[in-house]
C-alpha cells in the first residue's frame, strides 16, 4: 500500500505464500503541498533513560498539533527524531535543555528540501509519456500513479489486472493490482505465479496522499471527519484491530498518531481487511513504510513470541544488507512497535511490516536519490521471505537470487 511513496513493476513483486500475497505500502505523505514549512527543523534526541523517554512522550500530550515525531520515543538506545515548527523551536529547545535532553539539528530548514523535491517532480513530469519513461526515482501525484496503473494494465494485460477493493472516506477508489498466472517468459516466475496469487496495493490512503500534494506536504493521516471534532483524520497505521489503543497510538483526535474511535473504523482499513478475509488462505503479508530503518516481524505491536517463531527468523534476517534493524519478538527487539498495526489484522502465517530506510535528511518522504537504493533493500528482504513459503521452494542453487532484477534507469 505511503508514503509515503510506493510503486513498482512486475519485476519487483515477490511471492511468499501459496495462494495470496498482499503487499501493503502505506503511502501517507509523499509530495509537496501548499503549506509552507520555512524554518521548521527536525531535531534528533537521544534519551539516556526511561525518565527522559517519558519526558519526550509528554511533549506530544502538551503540544499534540505542534510536535511531530518522525521516530517516536521507544527505548534509551534508539534516537528520537522530532519535527518542530519554527514558532515552537524556542520553547521546545528550552524544554529539552532544562531536562538535560541532548539534541542536534538533523534538518535545519524543511522547506528547502521540499522546494528541491518540487523541482525534481516537475522535471520528471515533463519527461514521462508511458510506463517505460515513467520515473521510478521521483515522487508522483495520486493522479499520476492511478494513470500509471491504468497504462500499465493496458500495456501488460496478459500479466496484470486491476481490482477496486473499496472507497476512501472522500470516495476515491482503492485499487489493487493482481498479478495473473499466465506468465510464460521465465520458468521460475511462472512456477511461482501458478502456485499463488499476488496482489499489490500501491496507495492505501488516497485521500491523505492527495492532500499532501494539494495542501500539507507532511500530512500522513486520512481525511475522515466526525461531528463535534475539530481535528481531521486518523492514523491508518494504528486503526487495525490487534493491539488497538496501546502504546504508540493516541486517543487525541488532534494527534498525528490518533488511532480512531474504534478498530477498523476507517473505510481504507476496512477495505483491506475485507479483501484479505475474503481470500481466506493468506500465507504472508508485507507492509512497507518509509522511515525507521527497521524490519519488524511477525507483528509491529508485540514482542510476544509466536508459534512459528523459528520459521520466521531466517527469512526476516536473511539477505539483510545495508542499514536496517531487525526487530523480532524477543526481549532485545529494537522496535517501538505500532499498536493497531497492519500485519496483525488477520494473522497471516508470515507477516512483516517493513519500514524502509529514511533518506537522510528528508524523513517520512525521503530524498529522491534514496528511492532506488531503498527499493533494492526492500527487494532483498522479500527474496528472503519467498523461500520459506510452504508452497514453493526453489532449488538450493537458486536461493540467493531467483529473480534477477535489471538495473533501473532514474
């Protein structure tokens, strides 16, 4: 399913189960909006102990619409990244200094980076005429992504089809690509597609994603409204049933991590749950996010071991190259977790939320030069999972790279 950004072509899809794979990339913020963030900074803070972590958590309660945690307070060993509006910088820095919380300025002026991204988007837009010229190293509007989907399905109707699984709060279509089984150009890929169905949801939050282009570049919730509540939107990452309302989420509607009034209250989440449940034999689910440099399995909200813990360890830890923390269900897990997270909604046998590398210094929507390297990293994780599906195990000689991926031209 955003962020932010997501996208892909057939060569990037990797099966991990016999019948159904849903690749979810939550795209919650990925393009320039009209709001101006001149002078806003991102501070990196390292809490020394639990008391200091608690002081950081208190900040969100004190200023729910002002402080935006890009990497939330999790444990003393992990840095905390926090966006602070220019108008709040003096007070926030004074708060940190008065409590002995050391910080450094990770991004001096967010708007400078947003302006650079806008220029890159405009340049790539002038060059794109078909899927072959579509830039996979630039960000795109919702309209551009949906146009790409339609064009891709038309150009490759023998390989992929489009499904509409629901509508957003503002009645935008929620689309899924289904990779068909009649693929005969590559024996390994053919065997995989004959054994399972593969689905890819590229944009799971169309309303919020469109809003990042039209108004607020850093928006990440959906756009739902409720009578008597001034603030808009629910954090879809925290609206799932399992672990709903726990640590890492917020019951304040004005918070960036507001979990919503009830589990699966949001049409975008309900559509995905209904889609997964209607397919029954779901073997694996991969949810791709954008910032924390973590690979979490099997769930994002719990450290409790699961029955097939050992089975999950190899695919989660194999082929890990580049900067990535593996967070498993062990006491040493390095993830803060997300209550009400995607992977635990329907308990597929293999489920891995996979936040991808942050493109320093950009944050939730990383710098464009990091898009392709990030895709490469995600592809390596997916390869590790595929070999432990119950349905399909390639010969040992093929384990390291069953799906050679051509170099992408920016």
